[in-house]
């Protein structure tokens, strides 16, 4: 398979289903940001030695790839002429959101209560996690923009929202595990 097709040389790309759209289309922006998030989670995973967290991040990467694939699907061509679904892959389930909630609750049990905003940083791994969290928030903004124009299954919005919470709590857990200091944000008085 050739990597370059030259079909996008004029600023368009193809959705799953064959429809060509501009590369700045909100659907492309949404799944492109999910792809960026997926890559940053890979960077985070590569910097973590805890095998359980690595496995959780692999699961999350797989779920993000699935989510991105469904977002890349032209909604008008989601079902073939014979009534069969175009994509023969497992869609995200409510259990995938519950998985994130469970992990958040498990990590939070051993963390001190959050009493202030914290400045991202303290260790490169913690910083990678915060970068992934902020990209996740951007992905959520792109998805909500698309959802407003072309509604889709709202569990995708729930999943990405919960994932940003997961990444925030994971950053705090990593800070604790790595004995990095959480620096509180101290706004200056006028």
C-alpha cells in the first residue's frame, strides 16, 4: 500500500464512505484532534513504568481510535444500501465510560483532597499527562462544535469529557508516585 495518494493535494480528504470534504471541515478537525490526543497518550504511556497504567492507556488509545473512526464516518453513508452497517467494529459502550470513572475513583482514594488549582508540571511524565489532558479538552470542544451542527451519539462527548477528568487525576497520581510537588496557583492581588 502506498502512503501517498496525492488525492489530498488540493486541500480535501475523504471521509469513511467516500465523501470528499475540505481538510478544515469540522468533522476532520474533530477526528484529527482525537488522533493528536491518541499520539500524546502514546508519549505519556512510553514514559510510564507502571504496567497497569500502561495497559489502561493502551485500552484508552484503542477506544479513541474507535471513536475517531466513527466520527470519520460520513453519517449519510453509515448504512449500506443492503441495510448493513458500513463499519463492522464494536462501538464505544457505556461500560467504557464507567471504566474511566472506576479508574478515577481508584486513583482519587489515595490522593490528598484538591484544595487549589495546580500548575501543570513537576516532572516530565506529569507534564506529558497535562498536555494530553489539554488536548483532550480541545478534542471535546471540536466534538461539541461538530455535535451542534451534525448530532451523533452523545456517549462520545461523555467519553471524552470523562477522559479529560481521568487524565487530570492521573497527573495528580503520577505527581504523588514520582514525589513531584504540586505547586498551587497563586493569583496576584491588584
